[in-house]
C-alpha cells in the first residue's frame, strides 16, 4: 500500500459494469471494494432490487464504494433517474482501511463518468432513503 494515494488500480470490470448500469440499466447498484491494491466489483444488484436491498448488501464494518441508480418521479410527474456515488466508511471499520478508501476515492470516482450525486456515509442513517430522495430532487 506504499502508493495508495495515487497508485490504486481500477479493474476494467468496474468501468464495464458501471457503463452497463448507466446505459443499459442492467443493475440497480454496484458495490466495489479494494482488493490487492485495485478496486474490483464486490456485488451487483439486479434492476428489481430496492434501496433496502442495497443498504443491506453493504458490510457493517468494512469500507466500500458503491453506485446506486435511483429512480424517482418529479413534482411535475416526470420519471427521472440519478446515479449516486456513495463512499461507505463505517465507524467500526479499520482506520487503515478508511485511510486507503479516502485517499483513493477521487481517482476512482473520475473513472466512472456519469455520477450525479456523491454521498459520504459512516453510519446507515447518513444515507437513509429520505436523504437519497432529498439529494436527488
């Protein structure tokens, strides 16, 4: 991890799956993790899965990056969608892990073109459905 701030590799599958989420809507969410100095896909959520399924899929005591495709209806009754990038760093995760995820986040986020809203969460309450909804509109 000597070069964690700048040398974190991003597995091509991350970009491929993100493009599929964005263009084809094949997934509701993607959870990424850092493994052997590179960001890899950890879990994929089917289009039928809900926000509750997504939050349940995040580990309780490990950091992750995630993208979530949030569908909503505007006040004008228009169907819209926003792609959220969530940096999940629970308080109970290891300090070193939080540092690695924090230092690699911006570089990884740049690889995913099309993110509209970013959230940082250390606790499930910081990314509740109401917060997501409020940030989308």
